[in-house]
C-alpha cells in the first residue's frame, strides 16, 4: 500500500495489524508529495458525497454510484493540470539539489 507520510499510519495498532497480515507492505511517499494529497482528497469527497449514506444492494449499484459521482465531478469540478515549468527547469532544479547534498556531505 502506498500511503502519505502521516504518523497515523505508524501507530501501534496499525503495526500490530501489519504483523498479523504480512502480505501487506507499507510504502510511504515523501512529505512533499502533494499530488497524493489531491488524490486522497478526491477519494474523501467520493466517500462523503456518494458512498457514506448510500445503501447499495449489489456491486452493480455501488459501481453505478461511483460512476455517477465521477461523471458529475468531471463535468462540474475537474480542472486539467497545467505544467508551469519546462522539463529543463525541473531537471536543473534536481541537479542543483543533488549538488547541494553532495557538497554538504563533503563538508561534513
């Protein structure tokens, strides 16, 4: 499972559950992974607005409710993601960060 870096995922209760279910492995994203926060927020909206008070008598009913939410969200709320930086500027920033880390290690 891929999770954000929240400490709630690292509680004793969670760790005990994981010990009993060894097939599950937790992978934590970096703190700066804001895209995961957006995805998590979207699923929270799905749960609150379409699923929480729903009564689903079949998987087909559940799928229909999810599909209806997705279609309404895409029509009224969704906005395309627009890159503001070029690939060259992103790569340049990565190189600068790597150089900074390497320089700091040499200075230690």
